[in-house]
């Protein structure tokens, strides 16, 4: 599988790592940590040095119960930093974490390579048409409700079947609009209980039938640190353990806070696969 990012094909035969760059003051792990040009550029440089293929920039916190952020504030947080990063790292493949088509449009025109939409178009009916117009890779995530309401929405007839049906509908809608590069994200932690998250991880290989890249976002989430009776700051080892499971079950992209450890995880799993006979 490959992704066409700004004219270059990115081969996903070996899984890639996407580093997280939160531009929000209230993200669950590193909110407010990167708030000026120097700290942002230093973190981007570090993530690329450690082996990240992509950087995912978010200016709207989607943690459970996060406050709604007006569009103007999201743009104000996002767009200047996008331009700053591309000025210093012109070849950077930047993913924009937004559910708003207007933000996606401005970001693509400013040089973004990927759009990462937590709602798969459900929170903005113009998103699919925007992606079709600009033909950038599109990450569609599973989410019920909104970041403000999603924890009340963790009710399913059959978790895996419901998610497979959701993605079947979304993929069909996207392909009818001739969106070519689709990545699916099952949405760990979004409208799912801890138990449902682990059930989803157990059955992750069933999503390979879509024959599309699978992005996994497990890094330092509560499904890890609650089981370990810790905090997000203590969840690196647990994140690595679950990244290993995800890679063995077909993950193509790991979206992570800790790039070095995730890259090492990919290398070890690839060595394991190479010596499977």
C-alpha cells in the first residue's frame, strides 16, 4: 500500500510512525507544552530525527469532555504554526487533525499533506467534497457523537460489526467522490469503554479486509493508564506493549507521542516477521 503525499508515494509495506504535535492548551498528555515557535520547531526536529514519517498537528482538543473551540481560534492556533514548520522543514509531511472543512482547505493550500478527521465527515458535511477537490490522503476515524458527548455514546449492538458497517458506508461515500487515498482509524478511546477498546484491539485484524491502511492511536490513552493504575505520564511502557499488538494485527501507521520508542517497536516487529520461517 502507498499514499500519494504531495506527489511523492509513501510506501506502507513497512509501518510508519506519525508524531503528535498538540497545539492546544488542554490536551490530555502534553497540552500547553508546545506554545511558541522555538519549542514547536525543536519538537518537530526531534520527531523527524527519531524517525517520524509524518507529523500530526492538532489545534482542537478531542479528549473526552474537552471544551468546544471556535473555528477562528483553531485557525489562529494552526495555520501560522503550519507555515512556520514548512518554512524550516519544506519537505515535512504534515497531517492536520481537524473535522472542519474550512480549516482543512486553508491547511492544504498552505502545504499540508494529509487531513485527519476524527468524525469522518459527520461533523462537517463539506469535508468529503473538500478532500475530493484537493486529493490529499484522508484519515477517517470512527466516532459517535462529539468530543463533548462521546463518552455517553459507547453503546453498540455488536462493536466490531457496527464499526465495520460504519467504515463500509464511509468508504463507499468517499470512493464515489473519487477520494483515492483513504486511511481508516478505529478510534480507540472515542465513544468506547476500556473494555470495548481492548475488544477492538483483539479484533483489529478483521479491519484488514478493507485493504486500506490502518492508523492506530493508542499512545498514552486512559485505556492504558487506568488498567495500570497510573497516569498518562506513566504510560509509555504500556503504549509500547499495545503498539506491538497493533503491529502484529496489521497496523500501517502508529500515531504516537513518543516517536523513538514506536520506531524501535516497528523495527523489532519487522525483524520478527523476517525470521518467521
